[in-house]
C-alpha cells in the first residue's frame, strides 16, 4: 500500500494522518487475540516489557494503561503480519530507503478503567543530544471513537520545538509524560477509526487520548520506524528525563543484570542495520549506554 500525494502532503502539513489499511477483518481479529493473550498472561512484567504507563506500576492495583514493549519478542507470529508490510511500505515512502524498524508496542486501555493518555510529544522521551525522524503507526484493533479512547492531535504541533513536559500528578514514578504548556488543547482534532483503521504521527506531533469509558478493552498496536538519529545541532536539555524513576526501568535493569542483557542484545540483532559508519556508531553508543547503566545503577 502507498499513500497518494495528497495524503503525504497532509501528513507533512498536519503532523498526523488517518487512513484505512485495508487489512482483512480476520487478520485484525487475529492481531487482537494475540496481543490480548499476551496482556492476560502478564507476559514480560519481570523484564520491564509489560508496565502500567499511568500508575506507579507496582502490580498492587489494576493497571490503567498497560503496555507491552516489543510484543514481537513474545509472539513471533507478529513479525510476518500484513500490518508490518503495510506500515513498512508507507514508512519507506515517508522516510526513504535508509529507514529502520525501531519498535512495536501493544497499548491496552481496559474497559471502564482505561486512563486518559496525557498530551505529549514522543520526542520528549528521547535523548536530547540527537535529532530524530520517525513515523509511528497506531492501528485500531476494534472501532475507536471519543468514548473508547481514540487518538487526538494538535495539528501542526510537529513544526514547533519539543515543549516542556512533566509527570502526571507530578509523580516521577509514572512512566507517561505530560506536556505542561505551550499549546492550546482547544485545537485538538479527534481521530475516530474503524477496526483496521490507522493513524500515523511523527516524533514531535502533540497527541493524547481520552479514557476508555466503554465495556470493551481498547487495544492498539503501534509500529515505529525511523532513520538513524543525527547529533542535534543545538544543545537541548529535557530535565524531566533525569528525574524520571519508573518501576519499569528498575525491573528492566534487574533483569538485564541477571542475564537478560544477552537476551536483549540477541533480540536487538534484527534491528541493527550496518548500512553506514553513522548507524554503527549510533547502535554502539546505545549498547554501551545499556551496559553502563547496568554496571553503575541498580
Ligand atoms: O493509545 C494511546 O492512548 C496513546 C498512544 C501514544 O501515545 C502513541 O502511540 O504514541
């Protein structure tokens, strides 16, 4: 599948775009069943892959926004999905042939208790020493609208800088970040979608979503593609990154210290692209940082 010229232009202008993937309903249902199965089996909790993005995530209260990082590691059947092929083709159209597959994430908003996703820019989670070019695909695995947490965007917000972020309720233990100023939420555009509908945004587009007030769990499957980040031309500081102390990170660190690092590096092998010295240096820097954190922190 390819986007037509008008769609590409709208994505570049607004920073987001909704479209229908055309993936048959039985394949959407199969993706939903696979991901729902991983969530109900609590897969990946010990290693920090499963976490509650909107709670303190100590496992004592029902999770309000459970997410699984890299669900492909736990359900390899996700790797060959039509969704991956559709997303990859479109990502190549938008990012060029040097694109890389960065990550997949399963996003669950449990029926009735699924929490609001605060306004944020994905780049606020990233290392400010680099500049990014990425596209995130958000696939609806059931119909979504305002009642069950469809995505909402601030058009053209991707043309501005990374805005100041903090933590929901000022609690640095919470994984989610919240943009704390510099935008007008009244400009928000909601993106209701049918099952199999998809919305894409880039790393700087401001977005959020409401709570899930419906009687059915809301599931979305995210795929992220990027180009290798380049050094940022101007120094930037994201103070919220240094203050962030989540239970997910602690679990991940413990797991890596007890042998998980090798498993992690083995899984990462498919993401490393030895296309240039630049990509190699970037991947080596990331690996060195993972080892340094493991040795120094904990
Ligand atoms: O699904 C949601 O509520 C939020 C998703 C999100 O923030 C993202 O895909 O970047």
